């Protein structure tokens, strides 16, 4: 049981390049999330998904697109990377219910640098 | 809007107690979470409060006052491995889709020998 995995772990891009970050979870969770974490700003929600084939915008969606074609996978795309997108990206997943055990489980993160 | 405040950094001595405060002003509330995050790693779940009062889990305790929009995380018998960032997060209302969390900026705790 791997939990939440993310690929790649590190990436350096040049301004204007594109890339896709992959998140996979094996816990059969309905909900999945993409966050970015910058120094002093905590975790900010980029996009999220409440089920296969559905996505929604979070707090900071501009410059990113997402897709959830399969329940276990959630992809984050950067079409034209900018230096402001230099950050650590975390994926998370959770169950649909909202009880005390339904916390979000996080992947190990992807450290992205845009030059 | 959502606003969650916590101190940026705290320093404490091994074996001592540290209290990390979190105040929040959010449009909806369905529980408050505390996460621990070691440098370069993912956040991991520590505690959850949805009703007023104290929840105790070993050396860690968390308190919530919904009327005051206030929570704290209490770390007792500090160990060197407790040096980490501690994130306070509020979950949106039960009617809102996605069980979304809003995070504070995190409190970095440094434990000194």
C-alpha cells in the first residue's frame, strides 16, 4: 500500500516550457487535491476533484490545468511555465465522508524550479 | 473569506512544553486539523477537533474554541525529533464540495538541547 505517490520528485524548467505532474493514490479515495507550498505562505489549493471526470478550481488556479480520467490518478499541467510557478507541489487525497478520520493524505511533493 | 493566523516560529528546550496558537476567521467551519511537516517532507496528520474542548493523543494535545475562532496545539516532553513545522487547517462546511482545507502559514518549531 503505497498511499499517495508523485512523479517526478524534482524538475527544472525554462520559462515557457510545459510539463505534467502525476499523482496516484491506491486508497480508493474519491477526492484528490493539488497544492503549492511557498515559504511563509502555507499550502494553497490549486485545483481539486470530487470524482473521476470532475475537477474544480481552488484558491490559485491560474496557469494550471488538471485532469482526472481515472479515479486513482490526478494530473496537474503547466502549459507555459513562469518563474512565479517555482514552488513545491503537493498532491493529496481523502475519502468522501467528513468525519474525524477523513483527513487528507499527502504525497511526498515535487520541487519545481522555473528559470 | 478565509484567514488563518499562527506564529511563524517558536523555539523551545528539549523536555519542555510548547503551545502553538491558531486563530481563524472562515466563512464555514467543519473541523480543525493540525499537521506536522518535517523539512523536505509531506505534511502528516496529527489531530482533529470539531467540538469545543481538548483532544489528547500521547504527548500531543489540541484544543478548540469555536466561539473564539481559536485553537492550540500543545507539545509536551519535547524531543529533538519534534523540530518541524506545524500547520493549522480549517475544513469547509459539510455542504461544500470536496472537504476542502484552508491552511495557515505554519509554525516552525525548533527544539534545542
